[in-house]
């Protein structure tokens, strides 16, 4: 019998990965796990925290980003090449310097990618195609956000993983710049912040679907999609705090005024099975109040707080199912986590069963409309799969297990419908 090999354990990884108990790629800072999550990357030998792979205001020249598409020789006539086609990827050489690669991405954004940012009822095509790139010239976080969204879109549209690393790099850079901006947000920057807040939601879904292969050495554990979602949506809290102090600006914003308020969206009749599921979730949430009568005071107070939080989240989720069934308004689904509130995010992080079941049904709704946008194509189903596998696997209540089964069945139906 061959001698057993001893296990070699590297101690060269970053501090962030060690604290999270995940395997570090050791290629940073920032390492690949930190780039994916948009978190600071610190190595024990380093004296500073690296928040962004490239700083635009650095005195050093920026690190070139290699365009992922390999060089190709076109045999088309100039007349044919002058007509843009959405059926073929950009034909740029594979070894472009940074500025030409960014030009490629901006060209793609202004001809194709921007369409996936638009809200049909707002008729805001011009805003996303023209005004947002113009604003991005003055805000690094918005410019890198455009590049990140576009790189993810190319990777998804053409099943080209070579764009993924560039997308994550731009995403990390944009989020780092945005965090710095939030710390000292000057007056008059609400509009670009609102634009980037939508990009954050799209990046949350796009990046969550683009994780390292499960069999690779960079498998980050079982909670990648959930953690990525929470990380991105927590970043929006700072935006809403600033927006809330500038209600007058929002009222006069030419872009915001085009959008219909969520409260004004038309209601539709809920699917009977979904309505029944929500009734059971409501009963399950209410039961926690009675079950804690003889519990310690602190525990009872905590359960009452969770009850209020989940009651609000359930009410908003029921409304989303009733209002976002129409494809015209399905984009409003993304706003549910923000409407549910910060306490709901805390409930998810604490592992509260009711909050996790509600999140699972939000995933069902996301999967239902996922076929409409590349950035939501598989997200909802993947979120449901992950929650069932890692957070809801040990449920014993028959009715709660039935709720999980219904969610899985709906995801299978929507996946099958999208594939047909």
C-alpha cells in the first residue's frame, strides 16, 4: 500500500479568509474570494487594507486589464461590419490595453447592455443609454459599475467565462469607490448614487450566479449566494439614509418622477397555492408569540421583534406577488429586501426560520421572472436550492416541509418553462 500523503496546509492566505474559515487563493491582495465578495483583503505581512485592485487616483499607472476575447480575423465586408449585431460577441483582439478594453465595454453598454437597466413603464431608455454614461465621467464608482455590469452581461450572453474575472475586478473597484463616496457624499450627487443603487442590485444577482466551480479549490462554502446577496443589499442602506434626507430632490428629479411608486402598481389575484402558503407562513409567525409566554423576558422580547419584522416582510412579499406578476412591473421585485427593512436582514443572518422561508419564496418570485433579464436568469432557483440545502434542511414541521416542497416545485416549473 502506498504511504499516506501528509496534508500540507498553507498559512500564506489573507486574514479575511482565515476569519471566514474559507480557502484563500493567495493571489492578492485582493485574493479571489475577497474580490468576489467585495470585502477588504488583508495579508498578515501587509500594513494597510487593500479595498480596490486599482485606484484611479494613484500615482502609479493602472494595472492593465486583458480583454478576455481571443484575437479573431473578420472576413466580413466593411458594409456588413458597420451594422451592429447582438447575435455575435465583440471582435476585439485578445491583448488590448486597459483603455481599449474599457472602450469595448462602453460600446457594448451603450448599444446593448443598457437595455437591461431600463424600466419599460418609465420609458427611460435615453437616461440609461446617454445620461448615465455622461454622469459616469465624473464618478468612478458609476463608471466601474457600468464596466462590471457589461462584463457580466457579455459573460452571460455568450457563456464566456473569460469575462468573469474582469467583471469581478470592476465590481470590487466600483463598490470600494462607492463606500468611500458614501462616507463623504457631497450635495448634488443623489442621482448618480441612485443609478448605482440599481446597479448594486443587478450586480448582487449577476455575481451570485457566477461563483467558482463547486469542485475547484476556490469553493467558498455553502452560503455563497445568500452571503453575496446580503453583502450587496446592506450596502444600499447608506444610500437610502442619504436619500431620505433629500426628499425634495427626489420629487423634482426628472428620472424618479417617471417611475411609478410601488404603492400605485395594479394588484392582481394571487395564485391559490401561493396564497395558501402565505397563510401558513403567517400562522407559523403568529405561533411564536404564544409559544414564548413562559420564556425568559429577553427571549420573549426578541421573539416579538422577529414577529413584527416577519409580519412586515410577509405583507410586502404578498404585495410583490400580487403586483409583480405582470412582466411590465416584475423589476420591482428587486426592491423587496429593502422594503422588508434592516431588521429583516438581521433576522436572516440570525437564522430565523420564518425569515428564511420568506426569503425562499422571494427566490421563487425572482425565478418566475428570471427569463426576462440575463442578470436574473437562474438567481431565484439557485437561492432556493441553497436555502433548502444549507438552512432549511432540518425542518421537522410537516407544514413547513410542505412549503419547501411547493417552492421547489415552482422553481422546477419556471426553469422548465424558461428552457422551452
